[in-house]
C-alpha cells in the first residue's frame, strides 16, 4: 500500500510501519525464502503498490496464483484479524483487483508473446539450445553471415534455412569467416528442431513484442501488471530464464537514460531466479551482471525471487539494495552455511541475532532491509508482511479468457505473420539457381545436338562429294575405254590388214582395241 507517499510493505513486531522509498525502488531487490514461507504474498503486495503508484510491473506466474491480482480479494476472519492488527482500515485498505495483461509464449493462457531469432541473439539462443563453446561460435558466425547478407532471421524456419545454406556453401564462406564443421552445424540444426518441439516454433516469429506495450496504465492511472503465465514454461528452465533475461536486456537497450527518478519507470520481478544462473557460462553471467548494474539508470527496478540468496552470484547480489528474507531451514551443515550467508548480508541489529531469527520466522514474517535517503541499507528488522488487496489464489479459465480477449493488445499479437525473410529469400535464390542450372543444361544439350547435326551434315556433304567424284571418274573411264577401243580397233585393222591380209585385220583390230583402252584408261585414271 501507499502511505505518506511511500511504499508501505510491512510492520515491525512492535507495530511500527516499515517502508521502501519509491526513489530507491529502482536500486533492485531480493525476495528470498523457503517454499511456503510467504514470498508470493510479498511479491503481490509489492506489485499492487507499484501499480497504485502508476508504475507498470512485469512478473512471471509460475504456480498460477499470481493471476488473482486481477480480482478483488475475499473477506475472511483471518483477513479481518490482519486488517485490524496492521491498522489497514484507517489507511484506506479495500478489496479490489488490478489492471492485468496476461501473456504466454505458447499463446494458451495469455496473449501470444513472441520475439525474433535475430533479437534474441546468438549468446542467449545458444543457452536455450544448450550448445557447447564451438557450436556457439559457429552460431555467432551464422548471425554475422546473415547480417552481412541482409538476411532477416525471424523464426526457426529462417534459422534452419540459413544453416543449411551455409553448409551447402561452406567452402565459399570459410575463406572469409573461418572453418565451420559440418558436424557442428548439423548438431545446431538438431537443437533447433528440438527447440521447435518444445514450443520455439510458436515463440519465435512476427509480430514480435514491442516492449513499449508493457508500459501501459489504465484509465485511472494505475500501472499495468503484465503477468507471464509460466506454469508450462517453467518445465523448460533454460527457455524460461533466457526469455526473461532477453526481456530485461531489451529494456536495457531500448529505454533512454533517465538518471535518478522519483519512482521507477517499470519494476521487473524475476521469480525462480536460480534458473537464470544455473549452468550459465561466464560470458552470460558477465552479461547478466552488466545489465543488472546498468538498467537501473533506465529507471527499471529488478527484483529476484528465489529460495536462497546464495542462488544469486555475488556480483549480482551486491547490486540488490532492498532485501526481504523469509524463513530458511537449516537441516544440514550446508543449509546452516546458507543461513549464515543470508544473515551476514544484513546490517546487524543489536536487538536480535539475524541467523536465529531467519530460522524461526513464521509464514508471512520476514527480516528486511531497505535503502535509506542516502542510499545506505538500513539495519535489519523483523517484520510482518501486509496482506494483499487482490484475490489470494488463481482464477477461473473463463475469467482469464475474458480478460485476454478484451485487452487492447489482443488483436495486435493474436495472429502470427509469416514475413518475407531468410527462408523465403534463400528459397527464391535456390529456385533461381536451379532454373539457371536448368537453362545452362538445356543450352549445353542444344549446342551439343547442333554440333552433332552439323557434323552429320558435313559428313553427308563429304560423302555426297565423294560419290560425285567417283561417279565422274567412272563416267570418264567408260568414255575413254569406248573411244580408245574404237580408235585402237580401227588402227589395228588398218595395220593388220596391210601386214597380214584379212586374217591380220581381225587380229590387229582386237589387239588395237585392247591397247587403246589401256593407254586411254591410264590417262583418265590420273
């Protein structure tokens, strides 16, 4: 609740009000505690108060009970006792719901929430795909190739087309970008297919989320509470945590610098925060630490919700100025060490031992420390957390569906758009290449056939010429033989008749004909 312009979050055991300062709320925070100790109620009370201040909120609903923020709370004897104990009636406490927009990356329990593969980037995408270092480097090169060739990578279909294109043209790309193992590219492709099966085919695409749509208020000026349904998503811890990290990174990159503000521009709650850091490579941890450190200058407050503070790396934990620690249990030496670490993160209060109090806290109780006017953490206090004004619990599916359908953003994001991108471009390029190769093949075949026909025609012409020459020779030989035979015969007859009379005339004619044919035939044959 808001009281005296401050965020009233709890009362001490003595009934003193405990506040978080609005102008220090973007210095980030931690809500920690074992399961069932009251973290969700604390989160809801903070979300309600920020909304009352006109500050938009984004949070994940892991168990389905955050959705109750949209409905007015229900009265009960327990609630009446708490209202009286905290003095809430005098402060204007009343049951009411809050403006809520439901989101879901699967599009089942909220407005379809999408981003593009390009916006996710190779580092975060590699984590979702569980790639090793070498495969991550190759994926980074693939993104570089896409950028250099103006290829738009919106969805997993585009990414697969790009990877296949690189494989087919690997030798050409390796000259400029370095060696890329076909086996590694194939492994990346298999991971992309597995991601599609897990819902990535729905999550990646257009229209992508415009983060400015998260910065809405209702007609009364209350900040919109954006709830990401994560009951199914949490089963894929890496997709869940990487998406939230992507969203946080987008806020960091897209929002302008605002410096010190009187209240946050947005508050971002990261539930089950241990999933963000589990098995994260150093490069990713460095990015998380950088974003958390710098995003507060954009007016964004980040609150990590987890079971144990040691789930958060020291570099990130050091950035969390506002701390709410619910009960922890120490059943083993390791648990005791964790409780000791949590206690040591607070400024000591001489009135009690923080270590002992953390282990004896009841449900709804906590030890807290908030930043003061000078930005210094206050000494630790033992407190009781205020109750929420909205419904404690989940809501009916029909109520959820009604709220989803009447949202101003529903029509904007409901239907997927298969935009012209890398898949279509490479497909057209492949068809053009195939058509060009077909044309070249047809032209080569036609040229070959033309050459064959020309050779055949030449051969036929040569044969015809030869036949003509042979016919000419035969004709000349026949004429020569006839003429020579006749001349020779007459000459032979004359000579034979003169020498031998009638008998000699016959012999001389035959001999002369033969001699004449031989001489003339020889001449014509040359």
